C-alpha cells in the first residue's frame, strides 16, 4: 500500500512538472506584425514583391508572424494608439494592443533594421545575429 501511494504521488508530480514545463515553453505574450494595406497601394505591392516571400522564414517572422488587414475594414478588436492613415502601415501588436508602428515602406534595405529595432524596443525581440554580452568584459 505504501509503495502504491509513493508511485501514485510520483506520477502526479511528474505529470505536474510536464504540464508546468509545457506552459513555460510557450511565450507569455505573442507579438505579431499587422500589415495595414489597401487595394491599389503601390508600396504595398512593392513590399509584397520584396519582403513577403521571405518574411515568414526570418527570425523576425518567427517572432512576430504577419497578419494582413484592410485599411477600410479594420478589425474591431485591434486597439490602436492612433488612427491608421497611410498604407502600408506595420503595427507591432501584442494581445490586440498596438505597441509599435512603422508608417510606410522605406524599401528593403531599411525595412529590416527598422522592424528589428521596433520589435526589440517594444516586444523584447533579440536578433539572431546579436551576440550575447561577454560577462568578463
């Protein structure tokens, strides 16, 4: 009887540890990149050509997956810092709250560093190529 109680208790502890580990492995807040666009937007089309095919394959794309919304049909659940007036506008969003914004598409060469900086500043993103600080220096 004592061995059965010990075995049952150890199974419960193991199950609780596995459940806690699964919860800790998931991010607490998931960031996303919301692209506000509209039909006929030339800069949106340029972004689609230059960035869209590779964005989901990048560390930024893994950290903040892309969601597209139409300027004239904005989701009610999105809480914006201010009205979106230009397309494309890229919103850094966590739990449907805007926490950062890039208005316009500055071209491929400038898009990546700006998005990485916004994600770092507002959502805790750390670029893959960022070397960890040396504690001995």
